[in-house]
């Protein structure tokens, strides 16, 4: 049950010149439905990505890193849902490379020009034969307007497909940015969401694209958490096809870089927020803003300490303004020399913690009132400096336990 989130209208997801997407039902996911997605890129496209920092990173993550490090062109991305191809040893690497080879044969490129992605159950061998059988159907369904279909094909326990599209005018030319994502659980990225793919037709130099994907991840996907766990398969890829008739964006000093980065960040932020809204079993979407840290990293530690506390998250589910849980989470962030007497906290528009203690104006009825809506804002001022950040999360409901207890069945 997603919080104020609907599937994207296919017409709202603008085609990106140089990108075609196809999908198929390959029989990988137990419950059926489309579970294989192909993105074919025009020659000359550039790709940059950031990946999970989990030490048990899945085989496709390793292969993606290898292929990008080889500095070859990227002609295709192949994504399967239902199987993570993680914890599968040498067989997993062989399966990921075999998937790339099968895709390359159909497209007519080198296998090193294909990036593989997988999501789903861990510690099970990837059924490559089913992927190979499904690939021709992906080719048959290829189209520039298939973003919504592609978003559905990469879902696992997601209840809603996630997609967003925006445009920006650069040098008098309309530039498009469109993206899709999946992810609802095992999700506190150290770099990105479980899987996210964003494309633009702007021409961007490789070094500038690599910088942009990191900056955008930090401003969007790194600010979302569902349960505090980092997946083995997290991947965020940014594609620039170069089809827009503007000069190449060479580096961050280019005025066009800032304009494009802002547009890409807007799309990525919408996708990141959609992930929190569709968190497993979520009934509340929660925005946690922390300011007054010595730097942004310190503010982020406090925000994520609140966002990841099971006690806080269950209190949000119950609409219970349990102030003790909130100050516990702030104090548990491990901030050196934190002066509690300088900390203030608001629930919505209600001041609940004033200089480290219960605000004299606070009434339990006010706290209950601001905890009832489906969307809640928590604001914290640490009183230490100018560092600030925002994190998006969701509550823990009965369904979170049920979904994860039944995940493999």
C-alpha cells in the first residue's frame, strides 16, 4: 500500500532520443508477469554509474564495474527481476557474463558493451536459459515510449511502478530527462537505490557524467531509507545519448552542467521519494530535516538515526507522538559532544522539544494531531553549526513483517 503514490501515466514519461526499451515475461519471478527488461542505447551514448558498498555485492554489480572500467561504449542494459544473482560464486559471474553475451548477439555489439543488473532473491542461481529465451521478446517490444512498461518489469515487492520525466531548456534547445526505479525494502543506500536508470539526450563528457551521477545520488537516493539495510545489488546508472543539438557539457564549470544537473536531480528525487512512499507495508511517508549540524554528514547521521529506528518507525505507524523515542534516536547517532540543551525538535508545526526538554507549550493532543496524517514532517535543530540535510523514510507496519516473512514463498 503506497502512500499517495500512483503508477506513472505512460504519456507523462517522455521518450529520450537514443533510448529504446523492451520487456518480456521470462518466468524468473515466481508470481509471474514481466520480469526482464532491455534498454538499447544509440551508438555514442555515454554511461556512468554508482553501485552498492555492500561487501557481498552481487555478480552483476562486479561485471558492471568491470565493463565500465574498460571505457568501452555501452550499447545496452539488461535487467532481470526475481533473482539477485548474489552469493552464487563463480556460477554467478558466468551467468552475468553469459547474459551480456546473449544480449550482445541480438544487438550486434561486444559483450563488454552490455551492463547486467539483477534484483530479487539472494543465494539462488540465475536461470540464464530463461533470460536467453526471453530476450527476443524484449527486442520485439523495443520502443522509445516503453518507459512505463520497463518500470513494471523491474518490480519485485514494489506495489507501484516508479517513473518520472522532466525537461530543461539549454541553449534554446529542449533537453529531456526520464528515469525509472524499483525498490521498497532492504534499502538504506550508501550510494543509490536498489535499481535506478535515468537517461538524458544531452551530450555530456564522460568525466562530467561520472561527477554528475555521484552528486545526484548524494542529493537523492542517498537520502532515502526504508529499513536501514543496504542491498547487495544497489545500482544507479545515468545515461547521456548526446542526441540533443547543444554543445557538449565538458565539466562542472559549464553553465549547462548546473542546469542539467538540477533537472536530473529533480527526477532522481521524485524516484527516491517514490521508493519511501512504497516502502514495504508503508502507511506513512516521513520527511526528516536536520539542521544545525557541524556539517552535512553530521546532520545526515542524526536524520538516519531517527529514520532507521524501529521504535520510532512503529510509533509513526501507531500515530503515537512518543517523544522519548525521538530523543533516544537523536542521542543514539553518536555525535561527539552533542549538547542536548541546544537541541530543538518539531513534529509538523508543533514544537515538542525545546532546548533538550519537553516544550512548555506542547500538548499531547497537538502531537497526536500532527502524527495522524499520511505525510509527516520531523524537523530537528542541533544548534551546532550550519550543516543540514533531508532524509525520506516510511513507518513500520504489521505488513512489513508479513511481506518479508513471506518474501520467498
